[in-house]
C-alpha cells in the first residue's frame, strides 16, 4: 500500500489546526500513514519550529511594535505584547540555596535506598534513621528521536 505523507495545513486558525490533527490522527489510525514515520516527521517539524522561534523571536517582538495597541489581530491569530516579569532571584538567598541542596541530597538518598532494596539497609548519616524504600513511580513508555 502506498502511504501518503504528513502535510501541514494552509491555515493557522485554532479550528484548522484541530482539523489537521483529527485528519492526520485518522490517517495514522486507518493505516494511510505509518505511525512511526509520522511521529519522527512530527518531531523533526517540532525541532525545526523550536529553532526558528528561538532564532527569530526578538525580531518578531520588534515587529509587534509596528502594530497599534498591545493586543491585535495578525495572520489569523491574536497577538499580545507582554513585558518581562520581575521576580526575586531566590538563588541569591543562602537559606533558600541550602534548603534546595538538602532537598536534592534527600532525593539522592531515597533513590539510593530504592536501588539497594533487598540488598542492604540505608541509614541517613545526619539522623541515623533508616531511609524508607518508597514504592516505584512509573512513567509512561516513550520513544526517543534523535536527529544526526
């Protein structure tokens, strides 16, 4: 069977994007598109778009200043200018940094106890308490796609 290729929609409205997703998913489900080929192609497009956005974002921001108002319609989308937010740099606080380090140390201790389950008992050097062996938290299966 000849399989069709994954193609992108012409429009960019929310409904057109949704329609593209539905049509493409249906093609994958009914065998018109190879699921792995479609996945790899989608990952490639996603990677390319991430790089384009990263490399052109400042130019796009500068372009928004040519439009009236902070929010406007352009190219089938609503575009809003947003100023950068100001927040405290918590990493400059010694107590905050120490607490983060303690949390990371505890996480590592719990991971070590988990790995050693059934082999040996792990104790916390600071408290002398036995480190509990926690139940596993499963992640969903996935595939990694790397472009060379």
